[in-house]
C-alpha cells in the first residue's frame, strides 16, 4: 500500500469515528480520551491492525491513538529527493528517529518516536479533522 492510499483510508476511518463521537455529544477531551489505546482496542478493533493482537506501535504506558501518523511526517510516493542511488519517500520534519533503506528507497522509521501519541501533544494540535492536522504531511 502506498503512503497516499494509507493516508486517505486512515483519514476516512478516523473521520467516521470522530463523527460518531460528535453526534453523541462528546467534548474535545472526551474525544481525545476515547482514542486511548486500551479503549480503542475494545471499541474500535478494526481501526488498527495491531489492535487484534493487541500490540502497541510504541512502547509507552499511556498511548493515545488520535494522531496515528504524525503531523511532522512528510511523504511523497514519487519521492522527496534522492540520496546516492536511493529515492527518499518519507522523512521527519523535526529530524526525529531513524531511516531505513528498502529496495532503492529510503523510508522514515518512526518506531522509536512517541511524540504524536502523548495526550498533551494531541490536545495542543487538536482538530476534529485528522486530515486537517495532517495536511502538511503530503509533500
């Protein structure tokens, strides 16, 4: 699956959940709390493939899934540039984390970065539209 395919599919799933919560009268704080990993595993098991195990994508006690993906992540399936013989497909806008090389491509590895999964970060960057928060990701 390409980055843009994931981005669009995930945005649609996120919107569906948020719309449901808004229709129920949830406040901003209640919406953010709803996206707590433990609650999402129970209530929205199809939101993330890792929920079925259940396994967290980052090793942290309180993981919030509202910003699955990160507003600092940049991607372009056609490439963001080149490094030697590698096409760069993704990078971190705050230079956090590591990179890994695939067949002639370089990807950002965000597995050791928990920035977008802290409730305080979500609250600071909150918008009902995940796609709006993440709009800078498509480079």
